[in-house]
């Protein structure tokens, strides 16, 4: 993909092109971090862009919520939840709690928390979070890329 980080100015606002959503979105501090995370997942870790949903809607305790992004497996099941915060926002227990609430709705294998500075990834097995020392690649997750 060559469209990452393409920007434009319009009416005094800056927009960044999101190649996954295939449209320009307002460039906020959190959106900047999300685009960096999506770039990392797709371009460096090899996840197919067609398996990544941005601002994915979920129901949590009857309330409509949105995950920053969800990576799906080849079988369509949720594989990873991505929770992003602006670089000025520390990753805290509250951030993890937010991701865990989304986990309760989707039951993925991984949770990724990222603020552009700090990145934490947890593997989830039988409801237990295990911190990882790396981000899993598409191959490690059993993702088959289209040939």
C-alpha cells in the first residue's frame, strides 16, 4: 500500500487518508496513533488489510461501543483488538480495562494497547491475560495471505 500518511488541508483542518477505510479522516492525535498502528499491523506484521476493521462496533453491556480496530482471522473470528490513545495519554489500567470490556463482546486471542510511544500486547487464553514481549505476526496467528 502506498497511500499511508497521505494528508490534505481543507477549511483549516488536516485530514489523513486511511487506506483501510478508503477515505480521508480528520487527523486527531488519536487518529495519528491509530494510523501508525494500522501501518505496523499491515505493512510490518503482514496482516491482510481486508482482515482489519477500523472503528468496529460492538455491544458492551447493552451499550454501543467502538473498538479502534479489530483484526480478524481467515475464518472471520476476531483475532486482535487494537486500543489506541493519543501520544499524550499514558497507557494505564483504565486503558486495559476498556480493551477487556471489548474483549468480553468479541473474545479475541490478543489485545494490543498503543499510544505511539508505548505498546503492550496480551495473549488471552481462557480469560487469562498474559503479557507478550512482542507483537504477533500474521504467520504466528495462523493468517494466510491471499496469493
